[in-house]
């Protein structure tokens, strides 16, 4: 199945296959995440760190320390992922 991803400002829309959707539902059911936005933010940050450590990224925009210093968690921003 072709996956689609759109970003408009601070919002994103995702079209997911059934398997990925069930994984997200299972992770949310743990109660460890305040929202699907928080879960996805953590997942993307962890994947980015993995790629950065493996040298798979062309040129990081700033060091990991700078990104962490400048980062705002979803709870601190008005961000919603549908």
C-alpha cells in the first residue's frame, strides 16, 4: 500500500497501512504516551538519532546537543497530527 504524508504548518496527515496502525494502537494502549503526536515525535527523534549515528544523513542541520537545546516537545507547542 502506498503511504501518503502531508505537512501543513505544524500539522501532518498520515495514511497508514493496517499493520502500522495496529502497532501505533498497541503502543498507545501501554499508557506511556500522552498523545499519538508525542509517540510519533519520540519515534522520529529516535530514528533520526539512529541514522545520525550510522552516518546515513548527509549533513545534520546542527549538532545533537544543539537540536536538544533548541527542541520543543509536543506538549510545549500547539501541534496536532491527524
